[in-house]
C-alpha cells in the first residue's frame, strides 16, 4: 500500500489550536481551528506544513455534516430520517425541505466552510508575501496552486448550497468582516475559473510516494468543469472533461487487474482502498486513534440498540440520519450487482436472531469503526463519464459505466426503456445508482432543472425558492447587511 498524504496530515493536528480569541459578535468568517501564526512561518518546511493543512480542511468539508453531505444526500430523495436520538429536529428539517433559519446543522456546515476559507486564505497570504527562498521555486508555485484549488472547491459548494455568499479572498479582521456581504455567484465563478486555470498549469498530472493524494492538474480540470457548468458555459466544461477522459490517466479498472468488471466497483469502497486508478479527487482520512478519522459510517448507520456492522459482533449504534429511501432501493435494476455492494436491507439482532428491516449503506464500511479511515471519493472517473454523456448526448460514455456493472447498454432491447425512455432520464438514473450516497444526488437534480418536479412527485414539498439552504440567522444577526434567501 502506497503511503499517501494522510501521513503528512497526522502531524498537523499537533499544531492546530482553538482560536479562543475569536470574536463571537462578528460575522462567521473566522475559524474554529487554525495553525498558529507568531513565528511559525520561518522556513520552507513551515510553509509546506501550513499548506498541507488545507487537506485537513477538505476532510472537514466532506465529512458527514458538511455541505456536500447535507445538500447532496440528506436534502435529496435518496435518504430519509427513520429513527434518531430526538435531541433536535435539524436533520428532519433538511430532509423534509422545511429548514428554519436557526438550523444547527446548516449553521455548522456554513461555519466549517468559512473556517476552511480563513485557513486557506491565510496560507495564500503567507505564500504570496513570504521572504523565504525555496530551494525549488516550483514547490512554492505548486503549494499556491493547491491552495487555490482548495479554495475554489469550498466556494463551489457554498454557492451551490447557499447561492450568493460573502467572498473574502484574504484574511479578514473582525472589523473588516462587516464589509463582506453577499456577492453574485457569477462574479464568484469568474474568479474561481481564473484561479483554476492558473492552478491547472502549475500542478503536475500525478504524484508518487508520500505526495500521492494531493490535488493534480486533472483534479483541477474536473473542478473547473463543474464550475463552468454552474456558470452555464457548457462548451468549456466539455473541453475540460474531454481532456481528462482522453488523457488515459484514469480508468474504470479501479483495482488495476487489467479487467473492467463489478470487482472494480467493490474495490472502490473497501476501507483499505486509497487513491485507486479511478480516483480523480479523493479526500484523505486515516484510521486509528488521534488520526484524521471520518464520520460517515456513524452518520449513515441505523440508530438502533441492536445494530451491528456486517461480520462484527459488537453493537455499533449510528445516528440514523441517512436511511436509504424505499424509492432509491426500488430504482436498482433487478440484476444490478451494485445494489448489494452499496446497501444492506437490514441486520440480524444477535440476541433474538430476528431480522431487523432497517436499510443502510455499506459504502462507508470500515471494520475499524471506532476510528475509521476510509477515504471518500469526491470526483471519480465514472462520475465524469456520466457527466460527459449528459453534456454531449453521447450514450457510449454512459454505457461504459453500465458495462462495468454487467448491465445491458442504453439502446439495447434489454435496457429498461419503459422506465427511462430518454437519454436524459437514463443518465439521471445511472448517476443515482452509480453514485448513491456519494453526495451527488441533489446537485444533479438542480443542475438538470429536475429537482422540483422529482421531489414534489415523491411527496417532498419544495419550489424553486426552496432549493437553497437559508443563510444562518446567527450570521444575519451579527451582520444585518446580509440578506436572506427567499
């Protein structure tokens, strides 16, 4: 197993401290955690360590409870709330599209994103203004490019979930924070595109050794394609996706055995799999106490006193926030092997030996359930193939994904054309199944303009005004200049 950037991240935890001096009566553009300043940035190694911390920020953004998770899955028709501890109803508000402006989950996700931006902006400020001479000038350029891409990722998800948002590009003082009001998304996308184009030229296409897992030029192109789509520049998005596909650097042969089949899909979600041949952008976690653990398995497991993970006799009670919906389960085709690799329909009570009908996903299955370290795919090759098929109308890219699952291609007599009679619906179906629980579903429905129709038909009341999270009321209370979403 190759060492990855996980090894670098471990050491960063010891230099992260709570910002106890953070002013609570200011707009939340301040971090809960931050690398100490003072005389820390005195060498090339210090600046490199500071830049490495952006990967920990990405792990917080993509952890359960971050914007991609809450908006992409909990806000969609993929999951629902079956049973929880009842401590609050924040999750139910999101799942039922009835979110109050004081929703604690939304507020935490907002603060986590701006915490990340504060740290990333601080890194960029330090890199741009340092007097330290790097032994290899290309390293400084690369570190800056990594930070620019990370910042673009955070802003992309903020704008997708909240719409227009405050847009600081430098470290902001408490007094200055009042000047940062909501900025039109088109303006934000313009700057993100410029930053990503710059970073793409400055980053390598791949890494070796301890650097495996860092942001590459191809990951940058994939993020750039998604920003272009958000900015309604489809030709530019197609160009970026085409470059990645034609590069030959990525494959559906995730396990690298020379064959493309369902074993590759299973390989993706093993706890030991890190940065496979299919991975384009992957969030790095590491199992073990005091490491950068993930929280997905807990948040996606049943809240039941008898629950245990497959093959494990120890009780493990999750939070029950993301129970797979009956509608999603029914959408799997009869012979689709991805169903059994993604879902369990329940579990056996080890005391009574009775089967408990309580579905859950096993995509986050990690035997080290107390301190899990399974990486999370942010962008993988199948995602881009399906997106390319959507944008170009070329079904062959859709059929590559179906072929790996051993299913009939779109257009063949055995394809379920009565359920999915058009290529648009076929791709929507395939993305829902292939990428289930990977934080794509509602982003997909909003992108294609189908969210209101699909959700309303399934009894989830919403409208075009209901497809954004509210700006946290706490932020508006602190800075009344911020406006609320409709």
